[in-house]
C-alpha cells in the first residue's frame, strides 16, 4: 500500500513540520538549455562539492516523514548513486511521492535506474516527468539537436513499466517561454495522444536564466494555454495520475495556474507562502534555502551536523522565514504554490469547485 498523502493532514493546521523537500542532486547537465537557472557543464568541478551518500544519509535521518520529495538539477540521472540516494530517503522519510524530472537524454540509464527504484520503493508513488518543450523543431532549438528523438525513446521504454508497477506515474513538463509560446496548442494535443502520459504540466519560465530574452512572454498566450489544459482535464481529454488524491492534485493544478496569472498581472503575492515552514530546498553542496529563489540562505548542512532542524530552528533562520510573510514576496513557482494551496483552508472552497468539475 502506498504511503497515503493524507498522513500529512495535520500540516493544514500546524505549519511546524517540513513535508516537502526539493533536493538539487547536481548542477551538472548533459544539455545547456537557455532557460535553465541551475546549471554547470557535465565535467564541471562542481561534482567535487556534491554531498556524498553518507552525508545524505545523515541529512535524511534528521528529517521526518515527507509528503513530497522532489529531486532537481542539473540532470539528476548523471548522479551514479541516484538509486541509493532514493533508497535512503525511502527508508528514512517514507515519501508519499518522489519526483524525478529529467531531460530524457539517457534512455538506457533512466530505464535501468527507475526500474530499480520502482522495485525497491513500492510504497511511494514514483513520478517521472520528461521535459518536452515543443514539437521536434522547437524542442531541438531549445534543447539541442537530436534531443527530441532521444526523449521520445526514453518515453517509449518507460511506458513499458507502467503495467508492471502501479506506483509508477509518467508525465511531461514544458517550460513556457518566448520560444515555444506560439506552439502550445499543438504540443498539448501531441502530449495528450501519448499513451500512458497521465499529466502534462506547463511551468512558467522563472529565475536567472541564461537567455533573458526567453522571459519576454505573452501572458495572453499563457492564459490560453492554461485554459486549454484546464478544459482538457474537465472534458476528460487528458488523463489524471493514478495515485490516491490525484484528482485533488489536478484541481490544485488548475487553481495554481489561475493564481500564477493573477500574480504576474498584479506583481503581488496572492496567498501566504509556507516556504521554510512546510517546504525546504537543499542544494548538491549542502546549502539550505526556504525556496528556489536562492536569495535567503539559511545555512549549510556541513556546518550544522547534517541536521536540517538545527538550521531552520536557529534564530537567524526563524527571522528569515518569518520575514517571508512580512515582505510578501511573490513568485510563480508551481511546486511551492502546490503546498500553499493544499495546506491553506481558505483555498478549499475554490479547490472543491474545481474538483467537482473533474
Ligand atoms: S513567494 Fe516564492 S520567492 Fe517568496 S518565499 Fe515563497 S516560494 Fe520563495
């Protein structure tokens, strides 16, 4: 039986337990996408800074049960110990969902590693998201020559695992940017026709990216895109993940994208942010931040006995975390909006309204 996401319902009322960890496993990448905000090349010396498996074990032991463990990078499958790292968190933190975002450029490695993970972590939902930025021409303009076919090859080999492993979820993520905003309708149709793909998320470009021109987006096109994703869900033209609570997650996705539109048009925080209270970010070199804006370092695990609690309970960290509400900072980061919606009772009427239409 999968670890139920509803184990964390207490966090609706009590925001004292971290339930969502984003762990940047590596900065290294085998691509150099112009919209990336976290990157170094494949042979970079950054590798020497990466936390070892032993260090990761100590960090994981310092944390409680997780609802959501999201790996990030860099290309996460460049870490040769990704299976062992996942096992460590699985044993110590019993995550309900573990997210593996990947550019899909290493088909054999990804299939072999994810199958080992599926076998071992049978009580967690293993969600793998492939990056597809557009139809072949657009995708390769952004992610490099030959990348589209490789990612589709990865999809073909992973889809064979879906029947055997009911805890496996396969999805696609697209970064909405200036170079692909005109081709979204075609891409959404293409992805909804891919057998076994249960969710297609579209993330709005964010952060300090390599090519700032990609941030010149047309919000009307984004609005059209999110409306199309929502109507496809409501008309059952696109499917929903299989795990318990997936319909709630789909309702939250719709709500979240509406909030993003409002945030961008008003340049204001729309709902309270629980960064540092329910969510935390750990980098490959051990830095700890409340969120991916990376402008509020709380400490480094190597200086704090590998204990995340030591870091977030220091006076400095508490002050920084509390200042998030006072400052009312805002962003469009989808993963953080997820907890900000699901754990905020004032959002429930809107959430239920969306849920009932699915
Ligand atoms: S609103 Fe965004 S930038 Fe501000 S703390 Fe929350 S996640 Fe970070």
